[in-house]
C-alpha cells in the first residue's frame, strides 16, 4: 500500500501567504491561491497513483476518475509554469517540483494505457484456475480406481505424478500475476509442467489402450476427460506465458510510483522552503 503524508494545506497557505507574497510581488489572495494549488496538486497526484495501483490490481475500472484527475493535474502544472516568473529565486525548485509531478504522471499513464493487458491476463488465469479442480477431482477418481483394482505400481505413480504436476501448476499462477522478478521464471516453469502433464497423460492413455484386459471403462473415460481438460489448460497457459514479460514491465512502473511519490514530497518541501 502506498503511503504519503497528506498535503498540509493549512501550513502551505500560512507559509506562502505570510512569507512568500512580499518576495513574489503577489497579493495575499494570489499567494493563498498558489498554496492551495500546491496542496491540491499533491492530493491529485496521490489519487492518480492510487488509481493506477487499482488498475494493476484489477479492481473496479477507475479509468474515468483517472482521466479526470489527470486533467486537473495538467491544468495545475500549467498554472505553476505561468504564475512564477522565470527569474524568481524559487524557479529551480519549481522546475524540480514539476519534473517530479510529470514523472509520476508519466508512470501512471503507462499503467492506464495497458489496462487491457491486465484484464486479459486476469481473465485467462481465471479460466485456468477454473479447470484445476475439474482436473483434480477426476485425477483423484482415477487414482482411486487404479488402487482399488491393484493396478501396477507404475500406473499408480503416473496418476500421482499428474496430481503433483497439477499442484505445481496451480501454485505458479499467483506468482505470475504478482509481476515481480520471479514471474518470468514461474511462467516458464508453468509451461514445462503443463508439457510434462500432457506427456504423463499420453503415456497413461497408451498404457490403458494396450491393457484392455484390466483397464476399466471408467478409467478410460476419466483419462479421455483429463486429456480434454489438459488441452484447454495448455492452450490457456500458452496465451498467458508470453504476456508475463509485459506484465513485469508494467508492474515496474507501479513500483516506480512509490519512488516518485517520495520525490514529489521532497520537491514540494523544497519549493515551499525556497519560496520563503
């Protein structure tokens, strides 16, 4: 969760109104308006960064409030650029403040522009996750049937291995969606697990076909169903994994927001100090 000290409107108003106005040649009202703009700009930038993180987390679509907040930020940046004379002693501090604002704005806009990627990935992982219990239940039934008829030890091991691979694949999904440094490796491992699961199913299917005397009709039916479920999961994972790299880069912009919020707070403090 992002944390930033709330804009201290009253303090900023007091400092700029009482101390900065004579230096700037502003009236008290103009100085008070400038202080309010600084405070409002900080508040809007914080709100924009929180909306960007909502987008990354797949929460209710905040695009409309994001666009409205962005519009206010751009207007306020223009206000500062036009209101402070270029020759003023605080101009350098203002430039740093504006740069911090624009950096945060840029990172937020990158995130907002890729909301479809996030929606698509979450939709695909939901489809993948829906099939995990479907596969697991039928795999359990297969293992139970094999054990009940005292099938060969190799068959029992193969059925158990399928459950292990399924569990591993299921555990990869949260890591993928986190978009951190481990996400790409988790994507590669997920694809390998799905490939191995497919080979295990194929070997069991061939074994069952050649073991017509002992394999039950139920086992053959279950293997056919597992093969179909696996094919769907494999196709979904093939769509998920290539997008993980884009998600990692997008999440990096989210992490940059935290740094940029800190820079914004420092630059705002510096601007107030130089305006004294």
